[in-house]
C-alpha cells in the first residue's frame, strides 16, 4: 500500500549553488508527484563520507516512520561500488554502500538490504558521473510511492562499515581521538557508547577533565561537556557554543578516558 | 476547523550546513504530515534578534492568512526566558519572547498571546539546548493542524519589545542612527514612521541630503532614497544596489532629520 | 483543466540570506495553495543572465511536463524591458525577456510566447524594484493553477537571444572561447552543437588535445573531456572534478577546433 504522505529527505555534498540537488528533486517529482521533499542538508563537505554518516545518524531519528533518505556522498561514483537500498527499522535508506549508512545500520534492530541491480527502476540512460540523479533519485521515488524493496535488486547481508581509527589502551587509560567536527562545533570521537557504559571514566581533553553528562539538558551554556551523541559515540560539546572554535580542535586530537577510583568519585 | 493547506514558515539562525533546520521539519512533519513548509531564511546572523525581527517584519505580510511562523533566534535557550505563541491579526507566531516578534506585534490590530506552558504539545523529552526542535516545532505543527492557541498555555498580555537606541533631539534637529544593515544592503534606522509623519523633514546621511520617497517605486536605480520600510522605520536604500556597500555603512551611523522651512520646500 | 499537482521551480540571483525568495513563495502560495515549490537555485551570480541561462538549460529537461519555471535574474528591473511567459514544448517559463530563456527557446520544437501586459494577474501594487514578487510570482502561480497563457498578455514571436562572442575562423582552425564556468567547474564554450556535428574536429585547450566524448558516461574520473552539454554548446569537463580549478580557467580562454585529417583519424 502506498503511504498517505510519502516523504523523501535528501542529503548530498552538492551544495546549493548548482542545480544537481534540483535535478534529483525533478526526477523524484516526475515519478512520484505527491511526495514531500525535505533537504536534510546539501552541504556535507565534498566526498566526506564520515561527515555524511554522522549527519544522517543525528537527523534520521527525528523523521517520521517510512521516510526515505536519498543520500549522495559518493566518492566512488563511476566505479563498481554497489548502490543499496535498505529498510532499517521503520525508515528506508538509498545510496552508495560506502559507510555513509553504517551508523544507522549498526544500531537498527531490523535490517533488510538489497543491492540495486534492477534497471527498471532507474532512468533510461545512466551517466558515469551522476548516479544520484540517474539511480538513487528514481529508486527513492519508487520506494516512496510504495514499491517493495525486493523488486529493486538482490538481497544482501553485508554492508560497508566506516573504518574508524582504533582505540589505544595503556595500563591505566583508554585513548581515543576526535573524528569529526560537526557544523555546530561539536567534536565527535571514536569512543563508542559501549565503552562509556562499561565503566566509570573520567574524560580528559587537552589535559583538562571534562564533565560527563547524560544529555545536553544537563549541560550549562558555555561549559564543555562530554556525552554519548546521537551517532552512538562520545561527543565533546559546548551547549550554545562551539567546542571546535574554543579549543581550536582538529581531527585526531586525543581524548583520554581514565577509570575513576572509588576515592575519586563524587 | 483545520486549514485546507496548513503552512509553516521557518526562520532561524541555524544556517543550512547542519541538520538543525531539518530536525525541526522532521518533527513538524511527524505531527502534521500534510503541512507545507517554507524557509523564510535560516541565515539570520547567529543570535541577532534585531536582524530576525526586521526579516520577519519584512516577509510576514506577504504570506497567506493562517501561516504559522516558527522562529528560532534564541540567545536565551536553556534560561528561563518564556516561549510564546501569538495570533497577530490573521497570522500565527511561535518562538522566544525576546523581541523577535515585537515589530509584528506592535503593528497588529488584534493580538492574542499565550506563554507556552502545556508540555502535552511538546516532544516527550526536552533538551536544554534545542527548544526549536523540542518545543517550537511541535507547537507550530499542532497550531498548523488546527489546535487552538489557548490549549498551549496561559494567556499573557505583555511581551518583550526590542530595545532600540533613543533618538537625540537638539534645538533644530532630530538625530537617529542606523540600527541594522539587511542582507540587501538597506540601512534600517531607529526613526519610527510616527516621527516621519509628524512633520516635513529633510533627511541627511553622511552630510548629504537624501531624497524621501513613499515607496521604492519612486526610487531610481542607483540613487539613495529614504522611505518608511516594512518594519515601520525609516530606511535608507539604493534600489537595485547596496547602500551599505556604497557608503560603508555600519550600525550606529548618524541619520539626521531637519525640519523643512516653507522657504526650503519645493 | 488545472493540473493534478502543479509544480513551480524557482531560479533567482537573490541568495538565501535574505527574504526575497521567501516573499516570492509566499505570494505564490497565497494564490495557488496546493502548488509544489522546488528551488532550482537562488545562487545565480547577481545579474549574470548567461549563468542563469545555462543553469536553466541544464536543469529544466529533468523536470516534469507542465512545470512552471519562475526566473528572476533581471538586471533591467525598473526599466522598460518586457516580462514574458512562454510555453516551450511541455514546460512553462516566466521571467524577463533578457536572454535567460533563449537557450531553452532555441531548442524548443513548439514555442508560444506572450508579453505580460494584463495586470489582473499581478499584485495590486507594483514596486519599481521587485517584479519577481509583484509580477513574476503571481503570474507563475496563476499558470500553475491552470490559467491559459493568452490571458496574461499579448502574443509575441520575437525574444531576446543571448549575445555570445563570435567564433574566429582561420585558414585551418575554428577558435571559440570559454563563456562560463558553472558551479561544478565545467567550462561552457560558445561552440554550438551544430559546429561540432559538421565535421570531425580535434579539440585543443591550453595547447593540449582534449578527448571528445558523446556523454559523461564515456569519461573517466579525473580526465578532461569535451562534449556537447545540455545547453547545446561544447563543454570541457572533468568527471568528478573541477576543470576550472585544475586549469585555472576563466571566461575568454581560447578553445580551438582543428579538422582531423584522414591520416590522424584512428
């Protein structure tokens, strides 16, 4: 059954000065005229799959069930990298299998995934350089209009996961690093939620302790805090400010976890 | 009765590089799937309430009756500053009570205003830093879907008005200043329409007389003119050009009114 | 008969920091509340008619039949330059007759064109500086809602064509130039498709031969290729890269065609 109000969210690295994002919308509206379109953002830094993955993981949970996310951050366009469509819990994702979806897929309770192989749901002519318009947009439109996943290609179980730098363990500490600065100046690290919940840790950044909170609601304006963010990783953030600017942060900056002894606690 | 085609216009200082505006839209579409969304702009300079107030006052009159404006220019997020919803004449406004609506409210013939106190119309969990998504977006969605204002909170009569620098009076002149340069290079002053209509004035800026017109239609391309703008204040503008660039204008620049004697006139 | 899902695409040079584009949408939604709005782009360089013409020619073919394109790149606003509406094949175009539509009109098989003269379909008050809001937006809205072209004004057959620099012929070569760098770094030239199909040519740029392909699909990532682009002119492009950056290209750069002798060929 078709949805009452199909919704497609677009995330790309095209920017808005050109007409690439508009072409995707044009193709979508040709196939599924009643769809609602929302721009998640078109300003993912060019070909920065990691940034795309974090943006998608942060925003997708706020969208309604059945939303179709059409994602084009695709350094491999024109190569043999697969394109995929997946239902992850109650939402649908279409784009390249290059890790941009892996944060979403990893936390999904239910995941069905196909590799796009059926050209019946693509444009008639496929360019070498703009699969966003020629394949991803029409597939997203067909999905939004109610086309079942299995018609689009062949089932698949594996998917590409983001390669993150490994954590460093010493006798007394666990050493992670800043992976990504988001557009709001929050610092996303490679320290996963599972590590954070495994023990009581003191978080240190730039040789100073950082207060750990369980939600932004606990943070105070202007104060650096550490919390598990929507992507499932430890983030350093200044509510209402930019941690990146304040600390001149950059990818690779060390973030250290030290176990809290009972003496230290409280 | 619900509207035939509910419409929400969004104005924020989030920019479009991140996903904050998209999260607001996601929340709105979850609650009110058939709403139309229009971006007024997301590029209000960060936390510049004055700029937001002028943008809103300029754009709102062109929107249809019943449009709901969801506005997030909110330096006070996380503090006790109230959030409000108001019907001003035939349109509806939701956001912080920090002056961003005061130009709209001052010129409204009818104004009904509530402080948002009923969490039934908010998201279940409220963060300390993103009331735009957690409170303003869902309240706007409920209003667009037909929820009456009085269910959202408690009636209120006062609202925060923009604090503008006072006018300086001398024996023979009235001295105002440039408050704000809009994105088109127009210079908005603190000289209200009421002063302009109280007498015949000569307007002087940077030691030169400026021609006063009653609408842009009287202006000529490239010529500096003065007129009462859509926000209800005297503006200096160059039709088809940027007064800000031409005169290297900045906030605080003096704008002088001298009474026109009968000898001067015509 | 009105369309099932009327669609208006907007292309302007307003940028998104101000509220001009939003005002056009507000006017459109007041007249035709059920229309779908798509931003083609608002970042055409200010008053760059050539850039607007190329963007429109590249994007329009991907939009559905009956799409109405409301275009405001209008250095002549406030002068006597005519505004027009046209049906070109199965799509509709509204804007100034300054060449912004000429690439579209030139390739159309069927073209009907009126000069906008009937103020019944405009806003009640017309400013001297914002015809996009006062005339183009309301006319686009009426067209999208099913108003026939002939009600809007008087039939016309001529239209303004883009003035392009002439080609230079020597004894053995044909010399064109780069007209425009698009936002993706592709270089659009003044060499029309008709020239390209008239003989076998070798293309030379910056003293080097460039491989001629018939579609991007033949290009390889990172390799400069020449092809007839969507605007009907020879373009130099690097699939997945920026020819403009790689070659520090600028408007006026020479692009040379030399006939291929039988000895040279394959």
